C-alpha cells in the first residue's frame, strides 16, 4: 500500500538510509533556520557552564541527535502518529556564548521569544538545567504563568551556588521569584539524595508544589500519580522539564550530578505519557553528559523521552 505523500515533514526512514548515515538532525528530520510554520521544533542548547560537578552537557544536543537515529515515526505503545499530525523540524542550536553564562541566558531568552512568536512548541535538547530559566522567561511572555512537570533528582531551588544567582541548581527558585510559574500547578518528581539542610525540599512545598520524592516512587507504577498530577495541573499551559538525572544512574549514567536510587525508564515513560491531554507548551531534556555516557545509552534514553514529549503535544493524533 503506497501512502499519499504527507504534507508534514518526515524523519528519514531506516530503510531509506542506513541509521548510521544521513543528516545528523533529531530523528534525521529536515532542518530549517527558524520555527516559522512549525507546530513543534527540536532545538539544541549546548551549554554546560552552569554545572557544579561533572561537565560535558554541552555535548548533549549532538549526542542525543546521534542516538535519535534509532527512533521510528509511530509510537507503538500509545499509537501516537506525530508526523501524520503536525509539522516538526530540527532548527539547530542556540548560539550561546560559552565564555559568559549571563550573556548565554540572554541569548537563549531572545531565541525562544522568536520561536514562540510562531506559535511553535519547543522541545529542547540540553545542555545543563540552567537553560530552563530563560526558556520559562520566554514562556511567561507568551502564555503568562505556566504549570510545570519537573522530573529530577534535585529540586533546583538553591538560593545561589558560590554566591551566583544563575546556575543549574537555581532555576526554579528564580522562576518563582520572577513570577514565571503557577506554584499550585507544579509537580517535582524524583527528588532524592543528600541535602544542605533537612528542610531543603520544603521551600518547594511552601510554593504549593507537589513534591514527589524518589522514595514515594519506588517499586510502583507512576500511572496513578499522573492522575493526581493531571488534576493538579488542570487546563492551563504547562511545561515539562526532564533532568535525565531523575532516572537512576544505572539507566542514565552519563550525567553530571548523579544520585543513587532514582526512577526507572518505564517510570519516566509513565510520567510523560501520563501528561497526555494537558496543554503542553514545550519541554526539555537536560543534563545528558556524553563524556560519562560511554555506551551512548543515556543519550538514547534522552532521545526517546523527547520523542515521547512530541507524542503528547496538542494536535498529535493517535491511530485507532
Ligand atoms: N540540574 C541539576 N543537575 N542540578 C544539580 C544541582 C545540585 C544540587 N542542587 C547542589 O547544589 O549540589
Ligand atoms: Mn538534577
Ligand atoms: Mn536539574
């Protein structure tokens, strides 16, 4: 059966070009210089000068794109058909200034203002978690305050790091201070490890966040939790920020601030799939550090999670 040619961009097929060949874009999709005409865009932010331990996330976008060559167009678990439904492309990387974090934040913010001006929903390949702050600033100008589904081992609500307000451990405190988030519509899932004080997670709770520690997730499906999260998030715009270190280091070793006893990959999939039906305005997958990812499997997991975010975007049909 020969399908009529789609009016939407298609990833280059694994039987058209060997998976180890072809363009080095996300899912080997077409590329274009801006988000004009796109419903969704994959964007790389190759920044890691906000990291506090292992470096390397600057190489995350390139590695996630490389490992995304294994992805096929249809989601066999949810029957989502993103490339039959919406227009998607890879619009490349944000030209950050790797010698100046503040200037990079400004560059990222301006880049996402332009992307959002087209009504496009960005799916971002990080880079370290600092990048979510400028993205959320742009989101506020487009949508007003947004809800947040945040997967992470860390709350990333530090007051500062070495006295600096901007780093990968501070973005969500800055976001609350700047009025970018609707605290009552925020869930942080996977928090764990050691802290600077016993009440480190309480600041999130004081903002109205639903804090789900890793211990609360152990040994169970997260599908029931996502029913609660969907009810909390409601109908308003919501952003997904997925720090790959929310997963256990056994499944995602290639990351900069690994913490033991994290989420499984199936639980990560349940979280994203459980957001189906929400008004997802964008998402990111951050903190993949290829120099510590000798097998490439951390980047492979990241690529799959970004694909799952694509599959739950508004407008993406599911095949009956
Ligand atoms: N996005 C991240 N990986 N954040 C890591 C922050 C680490 C932790 N908050 C610390 O201060 O040590
Ligand atoms: Mn983290
Ligand atoms: Mn983080």
